[in-house]
C-alpha cells in the first residue's frame, strides 16, 4: 500500500504544479478528474476482484492455454503469476493441478511434465508431495498406457512341512526412498497359483511397480511365509532392464527358503 501511495504522489506532482499555477485554466475540472482517477486506481488496487487484475489474469490464462495447445513447456513465470492470484497456497496448488489435468486431456505431455516440475519446485511443503506423486502417476499412465499394467508374477513353492498361514511380499528400490513400491499380504496362500503384485499394492500412488519398470530400476523382493510352527524368508534382486512386456516372473523353489530366527 505504501508503494501505491508513493507512486500516486509522484504521478500527481505535475498535476499539483498545474493547479498551483495562477494562470492555469479549468482548475476545477482538472482537480475533479484527478480525484476520480486516483480514487479509481486506489479502489482497483484494494478490491478483491480488481478490473485490471482480471484483464491481466485473462491474458495469462490465454498465454498458458496457447502453450498447452502447442504442447510447449509452460513458463514457470506465467504459471506462478497466474496461480498466485488465489487466496491461499492450497487454492493456488489446486489451480495448478486443474491446469495440469487440462494438459492431460489435450494430450500435451510436454506441457504436463513442465507443470509438474513447476509445482514440485514451487510447493516444497511435504503435504503436497503425495499429490505430486499422484500427478506423476496419472501422467505416466496417460503417456505410457501399457506400463500401468506392469506386474510381478510370483511362482512360489511352499517350504517343506509349512502349512502356511500367511505370505508377505515387499518390494523396495535399494538405496532409494524409504517407501515400499509394493507390499501385500496373501492370507492362506495357494502355492499352486501364481501370485500377483501390481500398482494397486503401492503405498504411495505414483511410487510403484509401473514406475520401476518404466525407469528399468533394480528392485529387491522380500518374501516372508508364516507357517504353523516356523517362519521362512527369502530375498531376490531383480534387474527390470531385462523384463519383457512389463512383466517379471519370479520363481521361488522349496529349497531356497531360509528359516527366519524368531
């Protein structure tokens, strides 16, 4: 507000000089017009819906829409200025998300990727990170529709004399984030059937098996089988670079299980 007052004062100096001059004609009209103009600018500045602000927002909106139409990288300056007009940080983020999904509808994937990058940089609070992972997941599934069906197929033999009550499967990325990309409990598992892990078993949407397949990660699979009397486990390291058709079949033989100390 102080900046506005300073600017208005500087702009009014020539008018004040004109009004103070003894030979200046039509002083009342000039004075009235000055009051009306300065009042209008002040009102526009303090209004919740300023007229000139709406014009500026419309121009920014058209600019961003043109980038989406042409599937161009969205300007971080243009996007941040546009979404910053909202009343809260959460509303600004949601407006950015709305623009992201508009780019997906238009299949403007270059624009989509740039929008996620801007949102990730501009909204550093951890409360936004899960939502950003979700956006990455939706972008991946739209851009690479087949990768969303990526899966691990577990062909597993039961340990000897086990009578399994439960089998737990956990998939992680070694030296990666401390979040499982898949975790699932199979109650009373049927070892005659192939067991399945896919994106529905992720703890965080977007940080999942399809992403691991897409980026050809090296993953670690841990299986723990809870028998009536003992517990057995096994670790397998898998290089998804060699997988085919976004699937990886893992064979576990009865003699590979290691007894887990209680």
